[in-house]
């Protein structure tokens, strides 16, 4: 099943050089930049310190729980086949282990190009399947993508308890 391009209700742009996780979370959840910043406890630290501190996957998962959401993990195959919800799927793309960026997947257009909100424009960025594969698997941690959904209270409680043992 291939999904077609569906723009999110709102596209939130980055305000700093390293706040991609704030923009991606805000876009996927349909909230403001400020609300996403507060959920992530994001701060503009000196140098590139924001990425390992605030841009790690566990911090995004923690923010999802605080917002009453949870995630469905997305594999590369699911992404390439379009088996994800456009505008609700957050992907960690990497050029290398040190260069990573959170983006929102927005579906596949009529020409087979994957569309992403990169955080710097309200217009989607187009990537071929080959480019998506390379961005998804380069560096470490590899294969980090998830689709957000509104979770019920008991699911969130289970996730919180499980996090104590991880």
C-alpha cells in the first residue's frame, strides 16, 4: 500500500540551528513549537550539545508520554512501501553518526518521491527511495522511525513502568 502526499494540519519550522526535534514533534502532534519545546525540556545550549542531550530518541519518547501519546515503530521497509501515516511519522535521518536530523515523513507523491518536512521550509523536501534508504541506515543509531498516536492511560502507565527497567 502506497500512501499519497497529505500535508499535516500545521507545519512547524525550526527556530534554531539544532531544534529539529522540537519542529518534528510539534508538526507530528499538531502542537506549537513552544509546547513541543516544553515537552522535550529543550534549551539552546552552547555548541552542538542540544543533539545528544535533547535530540536523542529516548527524550522524544519521554516527551510523547508527557503529551499523552505513544509510538508505533516504523521499519525501513514500511517507510519505503508507504505503510505509515503521513504527517504523523517522525524519522531520524543521518549523514553520519554525528550528523543527524529529525524530520516528518509526509507520504509519497505521484512520481514515487518521498516527501519530508525538513524543518526549514513549509514545502516538503523530496527524496528518492535510494536516498531514503541511505539517510535511514547511515551512522548510529540506525533505523529510528516511529508513528505517533494518542495512547490510553493504561498503555502510558505500562510504558512508564517498563522504562524503569530499561
